[in-house]
C-alpha cells in the first residue's frame, strides 16, 4: 500500500528504529530522525515522568530547526511507544503529553484502547500497534489502528514465535494498512526483503543499541558487537512474557542461561535488575561488527538497500 501522507517523502530508507527501554532515548531518536529514519523511544525511558514533556518539546524544536536548515532533506517523523497495560501507571499522563505535543506517531503495545487511538487521531497522529499473532492483529485493526508491527521470531525483547513469512502472509490476506516487520533485521538487504514479503517498512532495534548515540551502557553495546544469534535465549522468566535476552548478561547476573528456572520460580540476581542489567537483543546481532554513529549506520543501511535493489533489477 502507499505510505500514509505523513511519511511520504520523509524517509531516506523505509525503516523504523524500534523503541527499546533505556537504549532508545531522546538522543537516539533525534539522531535517527535527522538521519532520515523514524526515530522512537518508549515513554518509560523518560524518567521521571515529567521528563517526557521536556523531551517532546525539545524534539519538536530541534527537528523544526533541522528542517529549516535542510529543506531538501527534512527529518523523518518520530514516534513514542506507550505500554497499554494496567500495570503502567503513567499511561494517561504520558498520553496527555503526546496529545499536547502532537506526537506524529504513537506505537502501542500490550493492549489496545479505543479512547487512546481516538485521542491520537484527534490531531491527525498515527497509531501503530505491536502484534505477535493474528488474533491480536485483528483486534488492533478492528479498534482502528493505522498500522501493525508484525513482531516475528528472533526480535529483541518481547519477540514473537512465528516465522516472519507466516506472520506477514496471514496479516496481508486481510489487512491493507501500514505493515512493518520486526525480527532479526540488521542490514539493508533485510530491509528490502521485508518489502518483498509485503511489508511497507522494516523495524531495526538491536543494531541501534550498538550506536554511539544510544542510551545503553557501553558494556551492552560491546556485548551486542561480540555476540551472535547463538548468544540469544528466548525465555519468559524475567518479565512473565517471552523475550530474547543476551546469555552473557544473564551469566553476569549469576544465573545459568542453559538451566534457567521455570516462570514463577524465585531466583536471585543480587543487585542486578531486568532491563537495566539483563540485556535484551534479537537474533540479528551477528551482523553488528562495530559501534558507529547513527548517521554512519543509516548510511550503511542505505547503501546496502540500494545495492540489493540494483542486484535484483539487473
């Protein structure tokens, strides 16, 4: 399908930087947008809650100034990720900030709320929802979201179980809205492959962890560089929802990733905390070899994407 009007002519590469707690912050989102891809961050990365209002105000001002200085190459829109779950006590306050600052795109996860969608639509914003299966995809579509993110097997954090081929083809049988693919995408060839499968945009998360602007600790960035798909484990132990985590960070927390206790079993990591010290990453990290700036990384993705298109056209 054609991209929504708000995205047309704004993307250098058909790419969204996936929102990752801690790693995705103001600096990363700003750099991504200036580089020509949709920059994102979770609202919960802004702490305390009042910081979100500050981030949004500054982001709108910075991007407006960038666009004025670069009229031939404007920034890409940005997105804020909202966790739509009863455990998120900040949801209503964060939603109010998004409406106040007219956030262009809101990415929702772990729940669908029609009033939230209506609030973002009230000023022309887009709502895109994370899904890992067809049941959740149909529920989100029926609620009126503008797009879906197909979170397939291999995605970092709370990744799904389904092959991207299965998930995308089943969604595209009935959904003609904006469709984004998430799961082990880390180079320009994979971005083109996502489009060939029927998606409009690709979603890259883990590779952006290993960029200079990301808010992740240097040790997390280096672990992404040093690891490959075999260093990623899929478990529901840490959050109650299955997700992909780096085995070395689990070992550093005093646990054996090959012999983790079942969900609900008490475990001890001492002073280590999930997300802060036990780090998420997707199976695509084998493609990550260094820690470039966001601009350098997007340059690389763009070159790979164009080369892949040229090869197929030859």
